[in-house]
C-alpha cells in the first residue's frame, strides 16, 4: 500500500480511525487509512441476472455466467420479486377469461398446483394462486378475479370449476382453453424451476410465487425494473 500523496511505500502505523488502521508516511508525513473496497455488485449486474432468470437459466447457471455465487443470485431475484406490485388488469371488462391449472414441484419434489387466469383477447395474465387442486384453491383464484366484469369464463372439465364459476357464464371445453394452455408452456420454457421433474425445482412455495409473479409481469410488459 502506497501513500496517496507521494506514492511512497515507507509508512508506519498511526492509530485506529473508525475501526480502520491509520498510517503515517515517513517521507511526506501524510496520514491515510486503508481503503475498504465494497463487495456490492452493480445494479446492472443484478438486472442482468433477472433477465437471464426470466429467459430460463437457473441460479447456478447464472452464477457461473456472472462469476458470483448462486446464493447471491437467489437473493437478488427474491428482492426483485418482493419489490413488484401484485397483478392488476388494466381493463375492468374482460370479454373472455380462460382458467386452467398446472402442476409443479415443491420441497422434496412434492406436487403443487398453479391455478391461472388469462385474458384471451388482451393476451395478458390476469392472476394466479398456488396450492392443491381442490375447490378451496380454485375459490382463492376466483376471489382475486371476481371484481372484473367478465363476459365468458372458460375452463376444462375439472369438477371444482363448477363450484365457484357462475353457470350462466361458464363454458367447459378443452377447445376453449387454447390460450391459457399456451401460456402454461411459457412457464415450462422460461422458468427453469417449472421444467417437469428436473434438478431445478422450487424448495419453497414463496420463491415459486415470486418467480411466477415476475414472469407474469414480464410477459404483460409491466415489469418496470428493466426501465
């Protein structure tokens, strides 16, 4: 370490200032302290990590690519997920809403189900819930979307849908869920943790929810983190 004033390497210790070692230059008498280098990564790197995550890479792959630990990547993604708002449709009236459920894995690769609502003509995610495949979980999704003025609501023939969707608006047909099923494939493609039974899977429900929320905002063009 050199003196910042005369670049001399001749120095002696000269006490402690704010928990940092202080030195005195033998040549010019200048007092200086050890510069502590920050280990914080730039925000641009964190945004790059998020971008890579939403393009289908896992935490370890991103860490190797950026030269950081996978734990750092996890913490960045979690922080981004916690900072975004809940989903909200820009329209109060939605002509056709498609509902569907898809499975994923949690913890020791146990099944969980993601219920999804999609605006067919608006080409947007409306909302989602994570739970089991019961009527109770379906009602939680319905509670999130029932404030919208919905024309037609379509689903497959899974029986719980009949318990909470108004009959006069409900159409059950696999031919009427083509949009939401296409959107389901986006999760498999763009989130490594959603790719069937692989080495990438969610250990906690909360991280799965944050990942889905980030991807939905990204596909809806409402993820303002990148702006």
